[in-house]
């Protein structure tokens, strides 16, 4: 199962401990995680199902390429990091 980690700044808004989920694509994995934690979905994806603009997703050290369909392949032992993008000046 892929492991999905959520950064502390996201955890301040919604309870989201590390999760494990099966899936061939990033969307499969996210949908499995959201099935266990429905409140998290609204923080990560928009109403069209795309990754929100202020969110970053990294799969095995590579930034998620397909933010709309999340068709990027996921391996059984992938590590996925979901984080809020931070800005400032």
C-alpha cells in the first residue's frame, strides 16, 4: 500500500494522520484516503475534483504532473506527501 503523509500546516485545519491506501493512480489512492476521511477531501481537491491551487502533492520525490485527473502512476510502496503551498514576502 502507498503511504500518504500530510504536513503539519494541513493538520492544523483537519485531522489527517498518515494513511495507507491501494491504487494504481494518484486519484485511486486519494479517493481511498478520502473514503476514510471525507472532511479532508474539501481541503485537497476542488469541487471539480482537481488538486487545489494552494496544495502541493509529491509522489516518490516528484511533483504530481496531472493535477486535474491525478492519472500519475503510483507504486505499491510509493510515498506521497500532501502539503499546502506557502507564500510570503
